[in-house]
């Protein structure tokens, strides 16, 4: 494997790790998996989306 390929794989592994291991991913695992595997969003962008989704979920009143 050449150096460029190894560097790209390492960067993608770190991106996946950051998205899937954050505390918000534990609360919204399906969204975290979707963002990690089905998008090309940066880890920073994925984390922001997850934080907003968790906050929105907490703000939505539950129905009896």
C-alpha cells in the first residue's frame, strides 16, 4: 500500500471513530451510523448534526 493510500485510510478511520464514539452517537446510533457510512461529511460536521439532533429530541415534548 502506498503512503497516500495509507494516509487516506488512517484519516477515514479517525473520522469514523470520532463520529461513532461521541456521546451523541450513543443516544442516536442510527443517525451516527448513517452520517459515518453514508455521507462524506467531515467529522466536525457530523458531530454538529448529532448534537443538534439530540438537542432537538430533548426539546420535543413526548406524547402521552
